C-alpha cells in the first residue's frame, strides 16, 4: 500500500484508515525488557507466528513507551488503541460514520489499520476491557490471524508484518480475563519501578532543562516511596519537576524553592512523608 494511501477497498467496501502515531520518546529503562518484546514479535522461520505479549506493571512505569520503542526499532508504524470499560467489539474493528446527508462511510479502528497495513498495535490498559470485546480479537491472536467485522460483513486477514501487544496495570484490573484470552496474550513481560540510576536517566532524557540536583531530590523521594510500597512513579516525578520549573519561571526564582510544594500537589498530601 502506498505510504500516502489512507483508505483501502476490500471486497467492494471502502475503509478509511487511521493514522499512525509518531512520538518523540524512546525507552530509557532496562534493555532486556525491550529485547523481550522484540523476541516475542520475531518469527524464526516461515511457518512460525509472532506472539502477542502483555506488558504488566504499575502505572507510570513506561509500559506503553516500551512497546512503542520496540515497534520503532522494528521500523514499523505504531498504532494505539485505548481500552475502556465500555469498549465494544465494533469499536475495535470498524465504525460506520455518517458522511453528508445520507452517505455512510466505514472507518477502520487504529487496531484494524495496523492489521491491514502491517503495523504494530499497542492496546493500552487491556485489563479494562470486557471479555466480549476481547472475544472479537480471539481469531486475530491465534493461528487464524483474522478479524471479522459485523458492521461490514468483512473477514480481514492480518498482514504478515502485523504485531500486537497489550499493556495492563497491576492495580487497575476491571475484568478478570478468561484463560482462553490470557493464553493468547503471551508472554507476560513484567515492568517494575526502575532503580535510582534508571530513574535519573529517564528524568534527564525527559527534562533537559532541569538541573541534576533537583532530579536527584525527586529520585530520592521516589526510591523511598517505592520501598514503602507507595504508588508514585517516575511519571509523577516528571510532572512534579515540570510543575516546579513552571512555578520557578513564573516567580523568577529557582525551581528548588517550589519542589516540595510541587511534589505534594502532584502526588498528594501523603507524599510529604517521603520528601
């Protein structure tokens, strides 16, 4: 399919395709986790099939960035689908949309676009999605490698380069998925809170305008919180440093004067115990 083509006709039905996501972000954590995703997506011979891993861990630990970086390293288009409690099967595949007074056009989801174009689809927070929605993807995630659209009556086979993974927060499971779904979402790749050196590297890559002393203060806070089992992640640290930098800019002062204030306002009053 030409790079600029954003629609396709299948069995006489035109599907409007989604756009891939391009982010200015790369995985800064453990390289072995990135290699685990890459290995899952490999095929070792023509009869082999890629796996569809689930990346599991606390919120804010970079699970989505990990999957996106694996897609970029493979040179693939990346597509995101945000799962929610009310995601319906047709949301995952094709949606009919009114175009003009009486014309209906069919819009492919980001997932179906990845299926068609041979991209990588990252289904974010998959454990928020119901079994009914997951069941519509079952044939896509086994040796059949196709999806069926009830709306259009189409059966669409996946491009050989199509890759899939889902992220799941360990503290936000809304639905217990049945074994026949979990067995298709393998392997499980666990992403935990990073150590101090990793957190410093992440902060430095995301916040080049923040001084090292302030970043170390936040890393010390986060490491204490991790050891105590508190939920705050490096993402919260990034937000706190950004907020402190903005307050410092507004008041024409150094961000260090506002750092404790920013941590409490980002993480909540309980965070004061570990500052």
